[in-house]
C-alpha cells in the first residue's frame, strides 16, 4: 500500500481499516440512533457467545441488566445528542444466560447519525472492584463499630493516608493532602513533641509504638486517642509508618467516673460506720449513765444507721435500674400526706415551706416517689445548709409535678446537663460527701413513671423538678 493511500496519522485506507476493526478482539458494533444494532464484529461470539444473527436488528437495550438500564439510557441520550461517551459500564446477558460487565465507548457520526460503539470485557476488573468496595464498606463499618481508624505515612512524598473513620475521628472533612506537619497540628500542643519523638525513634530503631495522645474535640474538651504505630521498610528501603488509632475518650471518662464512684462509695459507707462503731463502743464500754448523753449517742446511732440504709437503698436501686429490672408497684397514695411526712423527718424540716393541696390521692409506686423526694430533700440539706427550702407538689393533667427549690450554690447550665448522669459530681471544692448517683436515680425513677427530672435556676440556688405520669384519682378512692 502506498503511503499516499493512508489516512492522516498513518492509518490504513478504509477497506483495511474495516478489516482491522472486524478482526478486533473487543466487541464492536454500529447502531442507529434508536439503539438498533446495524453491524457487529465476530468478537461478540468470543466474549458473549452471541452470533451476528442473534444481534442484528435488535435494540441493544434488550441485552442489558435491568439494574443498569436507567444509567445506560441516560448516557445513550448524551451520545445521540452528540456528546461522546466513554467507559459506560453495564452488564450484558450472554448466550448461556450469564452476565458479563462491558465498558463502552460511544461516538455518533454526525453525517450518518450512526453510533460507533466499542466495548471491552471488564468482568474481572468489576468483580475485583466490587469485592474491594464491599471489603472497604465492611472495613469502614468494622472501624466505626470498633471506633478504630487506620493510617499510613510515607516520607516521600510526605503524605499521611487515612481510612474514612480515621478522618472522622480527626474531624478532617477536606481533601487537601495531610502532611506530617498538618497531622501534628491536630495533636494537643502538650502531647505534640512527645509523639513526634516517639515516632522518630520508632522509624530510626524499627520499633513499634503504643501510646496515647489528646486532640481537641469539636464540642470543646479534649478527646483521648490510643495509637499503635509500626514502621515497615519497602523494597526500595524506604521506611513507612502504619498504624491504628482508637478513640477511648468515653472509656477513659467512665473509668475515671467509676474510680471516683468507688472511692466515694467507700468513703460514704465508712463515715457512718465509723460513727456507729465509735458510739456503740462508747455505749458498751463506758456504760454511759447520764440520760441526756445516752439519748444523744442513741440519736447519733439511729441517724447514722438511717444514713447507711439510705446509701444501701441507693446502691441497690442503682443496680436494679442498671439491669433494667425495675418493676413499678403502683397503688393509691396521698402525695400531700407523703410529702408532709418526709419533710417533717428531714434535716430541712425547720426551714421548709410546703406548697400544695391538702390532699392529693394518686396512683403511683409509693416507695419510688418516697425515694425521689428523699433524694431531693437530702441534696437540699447537703448543698444548701441555710435558707428556705420550698417544696411544692401538684397535678398538671396526667402529670404530677414535684419540686424542691433551695438557696444553695445553684447549678451552672453546663452542670445542669450532666448532674443527672450516674457518678457525675460537680468538680469543684464543695466539701459535701456523695456517690453521684442520687440524681441519676431520681431521673431513672421519673422515667420509670413515664416522666422526667431536670433542674432550673432559682435565685438564689436551684430548683429540682420531677414530673411523673399518674392517672387522677377521685378523693373518694
Ligand atoms: P451526690 O450528691 O452524691 O454527689 P447527686 O447525684 O445527688 O450525687 O448529685 C450530683 C451532683 O449534683 C452533686 O455532686 C452536686 O454537685 C450537684 N447537686 C445536687 N443537688 C444540688 C443542689 N441542691 N444544689 C447544688 N448542686 C446540687
């Protein structure tokens, strides 16, 4: 063939070009603008098992998997409108009723209106791609469940690649590359130098690192991350670091709270026990004869045994509620009489102002309501040692409302959100003893009665309010 017969770019003439296309190992076809197949090459038989007679004059859409039809139809509209399409992937049915993935390039000839269509069997790529995608999704959900993020750092280029969960842990939502400098900025200033030192030593000595560091949390406060890092050397001798990071903020918080709780429980139990032991000792060994002194000591004995009983009840209830074993034993009770009785024997009896109807018969679990009132009165006595304590109760439709307001130090808005959490105690230098479960119990008791408990500012001091659901009862009930 003479050079002059060739098309620009050294392509052979039309006839030879036709032969070349005809013998292509990739399936090729020509279509009219409705997608009707006008011509196919023999590769169709190798790739999908279809012969020309099976294909010609049929719309190619008939061979496509229903799940891919919408996408393919949309792209087809593009090509008919004159926009070439590349890498349109869809599943084709084979002559033996199986599916194969093909990737298509389509181009419409403006003069004839025909669409030239070149396909490639990408089934093995797609299988791999789908498997990898599935694995990635599995990995992502495993990471989320385990709260673990994975990362890898290469020195050249200096890039830290991260799994999706790791990005989420570090609150990274942009696509800018993460260099070691940028990563270090995320670490709490006080931990930065130590982490840099550990990682540098790890690379130099080829040793693993297990450590902890802090980052700033989005809602304020620090988050604690545990990091495992391991250096690896690639074939070119370059050192990479890879590792995993786990958010342990919540575990740490609970561990700290539990430690504080255990310390508080031991302290709380020991205090009345020490008094009981001391008083009992005095009564037994010294044979106290003086009537006044005897009754004072006996009074102390009773008060401290009561205190122990109260503590034990709180602990037992807390355990019951944690296990979800709480059973309501409702019955008729006069809330007015109950409140008056409890206030009368509480340490704030002298400074209490009670507000409510003279009689309020309700259908509630009397023991639980008693425990709510006792806990609130106890706190008022503890945190507001002087000033009036306003105790009110009443009904609002289906709900009973009980509140105890004192003139104590009050509760800040930030504390208000947390003091009903178990083990939480306001961290200041308040000297009052406690286990941090009283209000958590009040909240749970209220919920058990389909209600809620909360605190509001009350100048000066705080007002603790509890609402519980209780159907109204007639006075005659
Ligand atoms: P405890 O009293 O054993 O610490 P609570 O669950 O009863 O546990 O209370 C949790 C925290 O709420 C307390 O540590 C205290 O800081 C705060 N608090 C409770 N009652 C009052 C109150 N009447 N005034 C101010 N703060 C209170």
